C-alpha cells in the first residue's frame, strides 16, 4: 500500500488483501480466460426462451394450426406462444376451440420445452457452443438447478429430463384410467397426455371439452389429486426431489430442501384454510359442494395458484379478499430451480429467517442449526424488491390504459409475473396494448428473477476494502 493512500484513506476504509497476496509465490496462477458474453452469462436464458417464443409464434401464426383456416392474429399467436413457452397458462382465446389438434400439439411442445426440458437444453447448448463446460457455466447451472456439485452437468441434464418424463408418463397413465370411462379411447389418451404435461410443467393450459379449466372435475378427487401432485412435483424442483430420495430423513436433508418443504407446507395449509373460510358460504364458488369437496377444492386452490393456474371455481365470482390472498401466493411462486415462476419460495424462506433473527435480536440469520450467508440474504432482498417494483410498474401502466378495476388488473399482473396463469376473466378484455404488456410480463416473470439472481451470484466478489460504519435511523 502506498504511504500517501494510507494517510488519506486509512481512517475511513478497511482493506482486504488481494488474491495474489494470499497465493504462495511458488504456485503459478493460471491465466484468466475472458468468458464469452453471449453464452457465458445468465443471458443464455433470455436467448433460449426468446428463441422458443419466436418459433412458437411463427408456427401458431400459420393458418394450418387453427380452426379458422386463416392466419391467426399475430398478437394472438405471440401471446399464446409466450404463455406456453413460459409455462403460464393465460390465454386470449379458447385453447380447446380456437386451435386444432396440431396447434394444440405445438402448444404442448412449447409447454414441455419451456418447462423442465429447458434446463437440459441449456446445458447442451453450453457444451455445443463452448466445446467444454467452463467454471463460469458450471456456476450458472449450479444456481439454475440447485445442485451443489460442479461436475457431470451433462449427466445431470439427462437425469432431470428423464425424471420429468417418467413423472409425466405416470401422471398420464393415472389420468387415462379415469378418462377412459368419460371419453372415447382417442380423446381419453389425448386429454390425459395434454393435462399431464400441462400439470407437471405448471402451465395451466387445458383442452377439456365443456369445462372452464378443471371446473368439470370439482367432484373428482382422483383427477384433482393427480393434477395437484404433478403440480407440486413440478414446482419443488429436481434438487429437492433428489435430496428427499437420497436422504429420506428430514434431519439429513439440506437446509435448502428443508426450507422449501416447511415453507411450502405452511403456505398450502394456510392457503387452504383462508380459501375454505372465505368461500364457505359463497353460492357462486364452494357453497353448493359437499363439505368434503369444499375442503378438497380449497386445498387444490391453495396448491394451484403458486405455480400452475388450474382452477375449479370461477375466480371472477370469488371474494375480493380471497383473490388478494391468491395474489400473494402467485407472487411467491414455487422453488428455485423448478418450473414455477414468482420470486421463489426459497427467497421468501430466507427473508422470513432474516426477519425472525432480527426480531429476536440475533446478529446472524440461522435455521435448523445452519447459518445463511449475508450475501444470500442481500440477493433475496434484491430479488423481492425488484419483483415488487416490476409488478407495481406494470399494474400502474395497465390502470392508465384499461377501464377495469385495479384489484382485477393487479391479480392479472401478478398471475403473469408469477407465471401462474390464474385469471379473473380480465385478459381477453384487455386492449392490444394491455395484452402486449401482459405478454412481456410473462416473459420477464419466467426468466427475470432467476436471471437476476444468477447475475448477482456470478458477479459477487470479495471487496478489497470496506468503508467505516455509520448508523442510519430506522422506524
């Protein structure tokens, strides 16, 4: 350190040693390779999802994939491709009647690729374009999948895709068993396959005839149970499932897995209770159902908003406070590294642990005997703050252009950002401008929180110096 710099700043900063000062002189340091901006950064998610949406838009725009026999309106094709590619489920046309079976197949393919298969595709793209998996790519994929080790990412990608396909195949068989008495063989196979893919990938699209989402199956515990289980498995991430299979006992699970399970379970229980009590006497939603079916539908509607967007009741008829609570569930979303959107339940768990530690006067945030690094708390705060800011900005734009009550616009905005797909019937009523804004919101909600978190993790460095502390008044 130069003497002059020490005199000027010595009383204001605390300097950390540089890396070369900590490295023994006899150990040569390898030269640092400048990573390629395009494929060595979290922006690869932007390129991948953007390309998928662009291809889907072009295909759905063609006249051969809809029932009119004419070119589909471009905004309709763009909105549907964005909703399917981001696994959201919002739509401005009826999927079952506007798109023919080939068009529905394209939508199902977009859902599948935009879901868990996207993780595998991203890994293979990194290998193809860089010829080898660099440390930068490994760190990105570790954050993306939630897996702690850095090696074997190609094998990991194959495992993720294989597990996803196996789960969807099992869901298809279980749904097919129930659909066979209802539909003919061809329809039963097609509806079971489409619903299984849509449920596991948390898309919320349905093509069931004479049914608004899953309202036709309000009394079908089997169908709601299978769809709910697929939704949960798709929303808790591969790493959580793998950790549970490997360790089995709760105490042996990683802190990440334990936080995801505990907070998710709490949200499901609290959500079911709130919906059950709020809609118990609502004649337009749950009152006409038997008591047991009210409880089952309440639990299903607690699971679905955070990730999938299936519904068994008309959300335009639910109480305002019910929709407000669902809005918070959609904003939270599923687990990090999963197909679900939102700020992620891991982010919420970290913030809750930090808040509890602050209230109890502890200097460190800890849960289950493990301390959470301050850098992760800072990232969680940044993701949550930017998510709230983005949702508020979008809702503000829509309020200025649409003549629809604010609470309904907020519900639709959060549904798009959280890629939930629940709707109170607002999306088809929006102007072209409003539908374009919602489409952008779906895209940002699908890759934004994850991309930002990856960028923060990738760019984190140990500071060479720190400023002296000075307190700021709070409260």
